[in-house]
């Protein structure tokens, strides 16, 4: 089976590369991979000899390995999200282990891993490291990062049994523990090998726990439990923007935490740009400030059945609540561990979040935009909503330096509540404008 898969991939590659320009591009990428390996090896030798003193050789290798670990799963988002597909249907006469192994081999037989392997091998050769430290660690980090990516995509692209969902939570716990002890464990080959083994086993469990697609369709139409979660995570227009926002914010916070534990400094020196990524601003600027456009059918159904904007606000609130809870659970521990002023952190985070939540119902009503059928991020929400939200975050971040800035907190809450009240009392006039903007056809 595996031999046939290898032959099929080779035949497909040769057929695809039959175009002379594709062959030239492939040669160019191969040369680039080897060149960057040569550059890595040369810099490693210069650092080892003391010619360059800005950074140590070990730190340089660590940062390179971290870059491999971040870029490999990051490919599922940039430049575009590609859903994880089952290589063989469930009725195909293969065991779960064979199907899972074939799927992994198919993943690794792609140009990205070929070029990355060239970089790792050439970098190790040019670095002249007798213990092959970078060679072994580079491949372990590459494999572990891809297994992590698959574990995440199982949650996004398939309906899983409880065992598969449990594996995802265990993965998050492993990553959280590894981040907290990053200087101790992550760069030791035997530890990253153990992590790769755990991710492999968890991926196998998730592969086994995939439900039949027909069963998923029947349940999604017949059961009414977890309706809010289905509306949030089963909407293709919403899933990818929120995934990108979550990945960008979490990645920056983890990077900041790493820098703080390593050097005692914060990302962007803890200035204005840094505080933009602390509250859940990115979710509101991507989706929640235009919530009725992303869930037009939900709004229309509520309008026809109820017609009361207060009831619609309650439904929208419960729709946003799961992601806001997840954001708070991840963000607050990182901030509380890396900043001494706990009062400021809690006041700033909850004030900005509550303010954006209240105003989102106003922006979704009076500044709504129709969402294109294809994926979009730029311009998908209100420009005024983005400006006001960013301005609020900027002003409230002044609390960290000026105690008198705490006076802004009740002011922002009152103004946000006033915006919510205005949206409720003017809904009867705005609902016709909203329908004309968002109607299909």
C-alpha cells in the first residue's frame, strides 16, 4: 500500500512538473533551500568561533528550531486554509493504522517538507557539528509540528467522538506545560521525540474517532443541543477568520511570554501596539462587529419570529460567549504571569471586552456590510467600529502608566451601555436598512 502511494506521488509530481517553467522554479527553490542551509551553517561557525557576539550559537539554533515549529503548523492558515481530507473513505478495506500511516506519508511527500528537509540536512553539514544536533532536532521539530497541525485540523474539519475531543484538550495541556518550562524541555531531543510520539498516538485516536459524514449531517439537523457552538464553528465564513485571529493573538502572546521569561522584556516594549492584542479586539474587528451579516439567516429567522432586538442581542451574546471564554482562559494566565500589576490587567481586559461586546450590537446594526460568498477578512466589519475599538484600547492602556486614567473605566462603560440602548430604541428604523444591505441575491 505504501509503495503504491509512493509511486503515485512520484507519477503525479513528474506529470505536474512537465511544464518547463515549473521545473525551473523547482530547481530555483532547491538552490534556495541549500543556500539558506549554507547560510545557517556559516553563521553557526561564526557564532561558535566568537566572530559574532550578539547571540550565542545555542540560542541561534534554538530560534531556528522554534521558527520551524511555528511555520510548519502555520501553513494551515497562510497563504490559505486547506481542510484536512481523508485519503481513503472509511469503507475502504484498510485498518485505522494503515489509513492513518498512509495519510501521514502523503502529507510528508509534499514540496514543503522536501525543501525544508534539504535546508535541515545542508544546514547540519555546513555547520560542521559532529554530534548532528541540528540534524536530529530539526527533523524532530518538523515532524512534531506537523503532527500538532493535524491534531488541530481534526477538531476543525471533522465531527469527532468524545475521545477525539479529549485528545485535543490534552494537547493544549501539553503545550501549556511546555511553554511554562520552555527553557528546560523543548530543546532536548528525547523530550521532543516523546512529544512527537504523543501527538502521533493522539492523532491516531482522533482518526479513529471521526464520525461518519452521514451521521454528522443527521445529528446536526435533528439534535438541538449545542446549537450556539454549531452556529459558531460550523459557519465556513466565520471559522477561518476566527481561526486566523485566534492563532495570531495566541502566537503573539506566547512569543511575548517566551521573551519575558528569557530576557525580561515584553514584545513591542509593552507599548501601544502590544495592548491591541491583549483584549479580544481581533475577533470583533474580524467578525463580531458585523455579526448579523455573518449569521444573516439567524437574524432573519429571529426577526420574523420575534422581532424584538433585545432577544436578538441575547442570542448573539450566547453565540459569542464560547470564544470569549476560551480567549479569557488563555490570555489572562499569560498576562498575570508576566505582569506585576494584576489590578491593571484585570481592569483593562474586562473593561475593553465588555465595552466592545456592548458596542458590537450597534455596529452590527447601523454599519453592517454584506459578506462575500468567498473568504474575506479585509473590510468585513465596520471601519468606524474598528477605529472606536482601537481608540478605546489605546486610551485604557494609559492606566498602566497613569493612575488617574482609571477614571476612564466608568466613562467607557456608560458610553458603551448608551450605544447598546441606542441600538435597541432605533432598531425599528434600522431593520429595513439592515435587510436591504444583507439580503441575498
